[in-house]
């Protein structure tokens, strides 16, 4: 059995809490949309969807959490926060942290 890397040697990551349009009704649709949006960036790793909570916000929008590498964090967050001309954003960034527990707490407050 291979020895596990110490915490200091593991890759650093950030968790981004996202607000998702009511047009997206499944985790698969979210993955497809996220891949399409982030295709313009040259990322070291594809972001991973950690949570997807359907219709958690009162107006029908959903929440979710994605994991990104620290080196990709700035570019991903900027892209999710940049409004496109004439197009309503399907996914937008709400909060982020180095600890997933904090992101979950912050997202639960807006429900």
C-alpha cells in the first residue's frame, strides 16, 4: 500500500459556492454547463462538483459547491463573476474558502 502524502505536500484547493439558474435541473446538466463555461480557460485540472442542492433558494435557483486547484482559483472565480453582454448568467459565484465546511455554512444562510 502506498504511503499517503502529508497534508503540506497535498495540492492546495479552494471551494467555490455557486448559485445556479433554475434552468439547470440535474448534476449532469451542471457539469455540462460548467465545462462549457470554463472551456475558455487553460486549467490544470477540471473543477469537481462536490455539492448540488436542487431548488434550495426560494425563487427556484439551486446552490452548489465546486472544488478548484489554488492555481486556477482566481481565473475561475473571475470568469464566474463576469457578466456576459446580453446573456443572463447561468452560474455565478457566491462565496469561497479553503474549507468546504465554511462554504456550506454560508450557502445554508441564503436558503
